[in-house]
């Protein structure tokens, strides 16, 4: 659940930034302004972006300050930002695939297939 909350918060941050750009505002001070909109310190926002767990009380505060419904941060949404670690992993896999020969690609398929079977 903590990764979903983080991705949803990053989506809120992205929407906040996009709204500022659309309104012709400068992106200077964006992080501080976003933290202020959630009523947390810039330091706290930075810690959250770095993976600090967002507890239930803080999650409900963020939902309220963002005009989101109760529990919104805990649910997947179409606008949910991708997990940065997942995106990095996919990019690494893509690089491995494109640089591998036929034998290497067959080996990659075996490794990923075995991992997928363990996780189902």
C-alpha cells in the first residue's frame, strides 16, 4: 500500500506542477508550494519522495488538502504515476534485451519466466 500512496502523491505533485505551468506560473518554488498545499514542511515532502512511509493520518490529511475522497491515496488510479523503481527496472530489462543475441534473449526469457511462476 505504501508504494501506491507514494505513486498517487507523485501524481498529485505532477498535476500540481502542470496546473502551475498551464496558468503561466513559474516552476520556481514548486516543491515548497506543493508541500505548503499539503500542510507539511518541505523537509517532510522530500522525505516522502525518498520513500518515507505515509501513515494513515497523514494520508487522510493529504486527501483532504487535495480535495480527494477518503481512501483515494490507497487505490490505483489511471492517473497514478508509475513506480520509479519499476520504470528503471523495465528500462534495464529493455537494454538487456536489445543488447542480447538470440541465446541471451532465450536466457532472459527463462529467467523472467521462472520468476513470474514463483510469484503467482
